[in-house]
C-alpha cells in the first residue's frame, strides 16, 4: 500500500513545522537590541548627550526656542510649560526597540546580518530623536491643557499615558511601512 504524496510523513512534517520555522530576522533584531542596550550601558553619556539632547534640540526647533543646559538636563523654555529633558526622557528603550524592529524587517533583503544590524542602529537614532521630540511637545501640551483638569495624583499616570499615545502608534506605523515597502520590493523583484 502506498501513501499519497500529500500525506507522506515528510510532507506532513514540513506542513506542520513551517509555522514554527525560525524567521530570518529574529537574530539581527535580537542582536540590534543587545548592541543598543550595550551601547547605552557602556557609554553613559549616550542617553543624555545624544538621545535627550537631540530630542530637546528638535523640540526647541519646533517651538522656536533655545535649548538651555541645566544640571539635570536640557531645558526648552518656550514650550508653554517648563520642559526639562533628562535621561529619563531620552527614549533609550524606544531606541532599542526601533533598532530591533528595523533590523528584523530588513534582514531578508541583506545577505549579511552585520549590515542589517548596522542599518537598524543607524536608522533607529534619527527616528528615536524625531518621535521623542514629538512626544516631548505632546506631553508639554498635555501638561498645559489636559493634565491640570485632573487631580494631582493622576499627573504621573497621564504623563506616562500621553507618552505611550505617541510611542505606540509610531511603532505600529513604522512596522506597517516597513512591511508595506518590503512586500512591494519583493513583488517587483519576482
């Protein structure tokens, strides 16, 4: 008795093992996140002097304001409320997430993981600074218009929620854009 080709053991194993296959982008994405985290921990000034200062300068540019160096960070005086961008506002975690996402999505298009990791880290820096500047301005406006309407006990939660309301949609948009252009690129190549 012969087994039909579609029911052969090799075909069944391939059919059920395929959903559990290890995607090619997992390793570059994971390594990008680790390299970004290592960079942040080995170079303590990276958070303050690159990420926080870059976001403060871009926020100040959007406001038409100068950036003032203070002991705890960078002040943006013309943001309608006092804004001081510190290492807590640097979006270092967002930097690592964006580096991992970009590396993961670009991995199928580059034969070497090192190139993909370098592109992911290089692309994450300006994207993080831009999104973080938008977040800083959004939180400043929330502190001006929305947060004073609630009891003071809610202020930290509303501050955090406003930041999430900027970071999460930007990650989703970035993922969708990378997938869209990735699918368009692969469709034109075939």
